[in-house]
C-alpha cells in the first residue's frame, strides 16, 4: 500500500528558494503578472497611503512599485523566506515572518496586497480574516489568485496530462487551490468589504513567452512528483515541455484574478 504524501508548506521543499532555478522562476512570474497587478493597483489612491503591507513579495518588484507610487508610505514586504528578495527602494522594509502565525500582530495598513499567496494556504480563511482586521477603515485589500481556465480544454494530450498532474501534486502536497481566485468577490462581501472590483489576466503559453518559460521551470522542479502521480510518464512530460516551447503553440493555462475591496469607515481596526 502506497503511503500518502506528507503535507508540506509551499517553498518548504517544492519550489524552495534553495532550488537553483527558483530566482529565475520568480523573475519570470513577475514578468508574467506584474503588468496586470500594476494596472489594478494604480486604480487605487496609492498616493494617499501611509502604510502598506506586501505579502509574499518574491523578488520584490511590486513592493518597489508600491513604494514608488506611494511616496509617503512605509512599505513592509513580508515573507516566510526573504532569501531571494531584491529591493531597490529604501522605504521598503523586509520582514521575515509567517502570515499563518496566529500570534503575528501588524497594522493598521492603508493597503494590503498579496499575489498567489492565499491559494497555497490551507488556513486561508483565518488569514483573510486577519488581513481584514489589519486594515484601517477606508483601507484597501487586494488579493490575486488563479483560476484554471485553459489547460483542461487543450487538444494536446501530453499538455493536458502534465498540467493535470501538476494540479494534483500541489493540491495533495501543498493544499493549494488553483481556482481559489474565483471565490474572492464572495469572500470580500462576507467580510463586509465594499467597492469590490475584479480584473483578470489570461496570458498565452507560447514559445519563449515568460509564462511558458515559467511553466517549464515549474514542471522541471516538480518532475519527480509529477511522474509519481501516474498521470504522466517521463516521455509524455518531455513532449509537453517541447510543445510549450514552440512558437507555433498557443495554449491557455491559468488566469490571474485580482480582487480589491475597501474596508468600510467605522469598522473595527486593530490596536497599533
């Protein structure tokens, strides 16, 4: 009887900062999603902010953008592992901490932003409640997470099987939900946030596009676990990687759903 895989935390083993290709993978992720994130954030009154929290900053590109766009704000960049954080703006304060730590007390903040963080947390509901409590009345929460809107419908069997295997791996090992972004508007309403806005970005996997290169590195890092699922073998995985790298390939994979909402004036705020 096969032993069930142990539950782990994102970055603890899979997609660890100790991986040789993780810095490059984070840079490609930023190239893929930063334009959509930037466009959404710039719809908010950033210039008025005095305190901003960026959660899971990766290499730090959005933390730097927030500091540049909010010239009077202190920006805190919080991550469990800040090894690969490269900050340009001196007003960004790195903070190595675990957002799932119930004893962590921060805030209040005028803006809290997290991209592709809550989708990888098993206790995402508790974390969401904590983030809302850290907002000042009138402050904005911006969360970006994904939805699987492409690969299940691909005509390429190797690509479908490989992406299905990856979805299974991160769900079982990490507790991740690649469709987590779909539920953000309802969650924001449950927490009585107002001015809710949802935007989407759905890039194409083709040739040397950043998302195509990001997927290739992601799949290579997870290769042993993918094959262990039995959904894909090594030759099929190699064919899928070759398919993704072709300039004649045009596949969809995941969409980034970015949701923002504002805390009502008069709502309780934490001591700080």
